[in-house]
């Protein structure tokens, strides 16, 4: 890894450190605050399980965050992560448990505005919805679990020393689960913006297991989180563990379990697959705020106990931090991108052009969209999403859904299926039929992603999406992940083998 790449990744490491310094409080703050677990013990357990969660289960939430805005240059990834990290660091200095999710969302939107890239409103609404659902769900789980735990203790009446030992063990186990869930869900906040522009390549460990470029990013990001936990998390642990509301050891355990369950629910691809295959509603895989989850859990316990012990002025300060964090991160990112591009001459985004070709018009017509209003745009190329969207907005006869369809199909990608790239494709990444279908298209170029996807679907049913019903959600999502892999590795700028 050269020095330039290491410099750009440094902001992601800074964000990981900030997340560890701030969000470790959400895992072990209540345990340390009640003096049931020593800080050193909490820091070690949290660091180890954060790394495991990030590397093993970190992909689901990162995929959703990437749909919000695909930061496509290392310079842009650097500034989006730096802006989020600075916002989190500033709030951490104030002792407030802020949301790294909100910080990185603010950073990405700042990049979208600067690069004139379209923000996926559907993904944004989903993420914003979780900012409301997350604390409410954590409060509900904590309230029910607290009542059940108190009832169980009242019935069993364990000896005081035994109850103390069980509580300490429970806090350690819940903290380990919480740290794993934190790594699985929030690693997307740390390294998600670097995935589209990852400087790493896949390689095999001992010739058996593929260690993907994304997993490599997640590993170094998780290690940075661990460093943040060990070096700088004590102050925020005190805020969560003591300042918001005094907690008994049992209540502390309930808060950690409720927080951890919420993070796990929004990060588990296995649970999503199980629900979808049985025709049940699925939970969106998005990076949720661990700070909101633990605060919601503490409030749920407080409300069950009558609400009198809740320090509402502390809650007000935390809420203000949640509102300010994305605004600060977005502003810093936008201004920082300007200086990075114009003062330091760094590429902060790769322009994504849009072209209204005959091919695009025919494809849009197949979706039932009238192409008559597009007549004046036919044959024209637009340098950015904002420029193209501005021209579409001037047209009459196209509703918002139709304009969105036109933008999707007009986006230009420039893909080249370089024959040299097929030699290193890992059979664990694509199956045999999919690799053979790709090979039959070797040497061809495609102007649009959808054109390549349709060409692959004609070559093999293993590249065909299934009908959009609930039971097919997991299959289609996995297939889309494989298509994204193809788009990323066979971009026109790629040269030679795509994997080793």
C-alpha cells in the first residue's frame, strides 16, 4: 500500500477510533458505570468482539449505506469519513454519546451535493426511519425484558452473592454480544464509503479462503475501533452509565441486551434470509445508531420505573447532539471537498455522465414510460446527475417516477469485459454457470450496467432476477451483490486480472 492510499484511509481509521471512543459506552457503559465490570476488562472484550463482528457479519448494512451515495474516489471517501470523524470527535469531547450513523450519512450527503450526484431518496427515507424506530424498539424491548427479569428474580429469590455473580457474568456476555453487533452493524459507518473505491484486491488465505477487499477494509476499520475503545471511551461510558439515569446492575444488563438485540436485528443477513424465505416481513439491513439504541433502552427502563429518575436535561443535550451531528458533518464535508479539489488538486469524485441514446429510449419505453417528452434530449450527453435532472424537470409529461426511471437507465458506466480478467475469478464468488456466461461475453463493451445485466441474463438463468416477491428477496439481493461485483471489477479503467 503506497503512502497516498494510506493517507486517504487515515480518515476512516480516525472515524473508527472516534466510533470506538464514543460507542463503546453503549456496549459497556452501563456495566462500567455501575462498577460491575472494570474498564480494562470491558475494553478488551469490546475490542475483540467488535473485530469479529465487523469481519464476519459487516456486509449487510454496508451495502445499504453504499446505495445512499456511491463515493467513487478515494479523495471523496477520505473527506466524507474525516467530516464524520471530526463531528463525532467534537461531540465525544463534550461527553455526549452521538450517532456515527448520523455523522456518516451527513458526510455522504455532503459529498452528493458537492459532486452533483443523485441521493437515493428511498434509501435515505429508510435510514431516517430507523432513527425513529431504533430507540423506540430498544425502549420496548428493554421495558418488557426488565419486567420479565424483575419477575423472575422475585420468584426465584437467588442468594445475594449468587445473584451478583450471575449479574457480572450476564453483563460480560451481553457486552460481548453487543460488541459483536456493534462491529457488524456500525463498521459500515467507518469503511462503507471506501468500498466503491477500495485500493485492495481479493486474495486467498492459505489457498483456501478468499479474503475480499471489503473484508480487508473492515478489518483495519475494526482495529481502529478497538484502539478507540481502549484509549478514549471512559468519559462517554460515565455519561451513559451514570448521568442519564442511575441504573441498578440488573437494569444495566437489560439495557445492554436490548441495545445489542436492536443492532443485531438491523445487521443480520441470516435473519433477513430466514424471514424472507418464510414469506415474513424483513427488517432493513441499515447501520443504526447504537447511541440511540442504548439511550432508548435506558429510557424504556426508566419509564417502567415511573420516569422520575430520568434526567431530562441530560437527554435534551444528547438529543441536540443527534440533530447537530449530521449537519456539522455535511457542512465540513462540503467545504473540505472544495479545498481538497481546488487547493490540493485531488480528485474527490469521478464524474458520472448520463446519455439519452436510442438504446436508452427503447429501454425506458419497455418500462411503459412515454419517450415523446424526451425528444429534445435524444442523443445528448450530460456531465452530472444535477445537470441531467435539471433538464428532466423542465419537461412536461413526465412524473417523478418516470424521471427516476429515465435517470437510472441513462446513467453511463463504460464496462469492458477484459479477457485477462477471467483467469483469476474465484469460484466462491461466482458459480460455474455465471463464470461461463461472463466468459461468452469476453471482449465486449457495455455503456450501461443494465445492458450488461440483461446480456448476462440472456446467457444464463443463473444471472436472472426472480419475480419481486418476498420469498425471492434474499436470492435477488445476493444476485445483485454479484452483479455489483462484476460492475466494480470490469469497469473500463480496470486492467488485467480482477482477483487473485
